[in-house]
């Protein structure tokens, strides 16, 4: 999909830099013959995360860039996953328990980052307010 970079640019403006760099920067997107947009993530974990937290934003951004609504399928390089599917197929040599533990740790860290980002934004607002009241 030649407009994928435009989709990513729209998304980048709407989420934190850390989230964009972590989850979306390394993705690619293409329009298939059956008019479905396939988003390719670098791995199955990233695809799962995108599916859970960013499908709606990706779909909306595609529609804004292209002017058309497309179904979205998100896949990892070692995974097949539809946006309407709840089944993930991991490669056979991947230890499922390690995957679950790693997934939980990444989710916890991401939540902490988001919480810190909200704190930073609040502090920046307070600083701006204080600066506007300051008499020089």
C-alpha cells in the first residue's frame, strides 16, 4: 500500500512517541486483491498488541488517508491473525509460557510508560500555567 507512510504519519501525531516507535514504526501495510489492508508487524507479539490496542486507530487512519473503508488484518512474520479472530498461531519452536510471561511484562511496562506520559503532560500544563502567571 503506497499510502502506508501517510497512515503512519497520521497515527504518529495521535500517540506518544514511545508507543509509535515500539509498536508501529516497523510495520508495513498493503492492500490485497480482495480489498483488505494487511498490516505486517515484525513479530507475533507486536501483531497481537496492535490487534488489541490499535486496530481502531489504524482502521480510522486508513479511511482518512484513502477516503475508503477497508477491513484490516494484522499479521506477524510468524503468525496468522485476522482482526476478527481470537486465535493466535505461534511457531512451534516458541515456548508458550515464555511468550505469556514476556507479553505480560511488556504490557506492564507499556502501562507504566503511558502513566508516566500522562504525568509529564500534566506537569507541562501546570508549568505553562505558572509561566503565564509569572510577572517579569
